[in-house]
C-alpha cells in the first residue's frame, strides 16, 4: 500500500482493555441460562449502548427497574460492579500503541464508552492518557458506527481522513470508518495488528 498514514486511531474496549459483563454476573447470577436471559432481555446491549450515547446510569437504571422491579438488585449491579468487567489490559496491544507514540506518531482514541466509566478506566489504566486525545461517545452524544462520530473526531483533532487508520474489534465500526473515508482494520489480536499496520508502512 502506498497510503501515507499520519494518524492512528485506536478503539479501546477489546482492543486495549478486556471487557466482559459476564465476569461479575457469573457470581451475581450463577445459573448460565438465567444469566443469558437477563442479558438478552433486561440489561441488553441496546440498553447499555445508550449509556455510551450519554444517558446517565440513574436514568438507565430507573427505566429498567420500573419495567422489572423484581430485578432491581441485578439491574443496579451492572454499574456497581462495572470495574470487574474490565479486569486487565491487553499488554501486547498497549505496547504497539505506546511504540507508535514513542516514535512520534500521531495517536488518538475513539471509543463507545459512558463518560463516567471512561474516567474510571483512565484512572485504572494510565496508558489511556498517553495518546494526544480521545473522543468518548458519552461525551459527544454519538456512537460508532454513526458517520457523525468519525467526522467529529476528525474535526476535533485536525485529521486528514485519507491519512488516517482506525483499529476496532467490531466489523460494523470498521465499515463505518471506511464509509467516512478513513482507512480501517479489524482487530483480532496483536500479531494481526502488527502485520496490518506494516501493510500501511507502520512497522512497530
């Protein structure tokens, strides 16, 4: 590839840090069938993504507790034990990002994340403060793969879309970035990421 990449944009969850809501809930709702039902019908992905879009946890909890009062304890447990859902960083991925920063590359982050839990994550994982900056969906009221969030990030950080590469673990978010005009690669592990970046002339 002959593309001149000058901007590297990282997703965070499942790229730089691990995320799995089953970790605390395997203790809170030990029965796997019941736990899967709970995530499919109550604290769903669609419910959680609205916190990433900017809805407060208080609003989110109140909405579900009104519908499922008998599940109040489990509903509140989602935010209460959120820290257990993000137990560790992906050290190899972090090393790639830090290597790019050390080379003087322009590195930023774009993430679907609730505002408060992102600040909690930054406090626990200091490498999340090392890039030049971050667009947090909960701060801007937009979520990937909405084209508008890629545009917001581009304008906020003065990026040239054609010279930008985005790394995300979700195919739909990768496609959204490409639709906006960025280069983008699907993250499936550090070795694949190294080879993908090398294909764009970024050896780390």
